[in-house]
């Protein structure tokens, strides 16, 4: 065997060992967020919060085919919420053209919901309507995903002060019962 061929084999074996070593270290020492949440794609029962005739939030139960991560499942929940209620007597809590662009999770277990700007355009109904919209989102997420601590709302990837000019959404939000 020539010296060049031996060197090539040694380099190949070395690279293979480095890659395997890195993979082993990654598995042992760096657990992914999904591993911490023990996620698997499966059918999940969820509650979506819509506005009832008294102006309070009311849960509607549904099933979704869950994804492989908490971010995917949160996105599916928001898509179902944006589609509106199926039960009579409930009203949609989000404007019709709203859609979720992305879902992100930070180390403090705060979930970031990134919407298109339709969520802030032409708000109708004042403070009460804005409160219903915000807590429909927050309660839907935190009620279905107990491992999360809070929700942060973004628009086109940017932090915002308010959705409709009335309530501050600049800080992470927690669940609230609307009376």
C-alpha cells in the first residue's frame, strides 16, 4: 500500500471516530427541549378558548394529530383556534385573517407566538375584545401545555407593546379567567 492511501484511510477513520464521539457526547450531555418535554407524535385532546355569549372564555374540546415537538403542537392549537369554534353559541376570538408564522421556546419555558400583522389591524371592540383575544391565546396554550410558564406575542418577528392599543403585551403573559 502506498503512503498516500494509508494516510487517506487514517484520516477517514479519524473523522469517523470524531463524528461518533461528538454524537455520543451530544446524546449524553445535551438533551433537547423535546426530550425534556417527552414528546411523541400522537393524537392529543386539547381545549380551545373561545368567547361565549356572556363575553367570557369557554373551552371547546377537540383532538389534534400532534407533531413531534411542543412547538409543532402549539402551532396546531393556534391554527385550530384561528379557524374558529365549531360549537353553537361560541364566537371566534381571533380576527379572520390571522395566522401563526412561527413558534419558539426559550430556556425559561416561555413560548413565543409569532403572528402576521393581521392580529393588530383594525381591532374592533375596545379593551374587552382585546382582552378576550389575548387570553383566548394564553389560556389555550397554558391550559394544554402545563410544562410552559408563559406566552409572549410577537408580530412579524418583532416584540409589540399592544395588539389593539389598550393592553400591554410587552411582557410574557400568564393565564387569566375573564369575568
